[in-house]
C-alpha cells in the first residue's frame, strides 16, 4: 500500500510503500504510533485504523496546538 504522510509527521510529504492491509498495520511498519495520526483517509474518505483498505492511504497529524478545527462562513 502506498502511504502519504502530511503535516508535521516525521517524514512529511513522503510517499512510502509498505506491505499492509490496514492503516494500523501500515503505521506500525513505518514506526509511527497510531496516536500521531489524527485522520486516515483513502480516496477522500475517512477510514478506521482496523479497516482493510487499498491505498493510497493519506495520514494527517493532529491540528497544531491541539485546537478544534473551526469552519468559518
């Protein structure tokens, strides 16, 4: 599965290949704790860590400062 890291994750912007069926398995193989992944998505759809998916898997970190994402009008 192709894994693309976004935000301030250690290898920001890299597209990595890893043999995995679930996002959790992919992150474990890359040495990234699940707690560091705020959002996991495939084809613009949020996925669960234990859900079997085919990549590319997009991995986003928590919002900087731990704030709540606010949508402005």
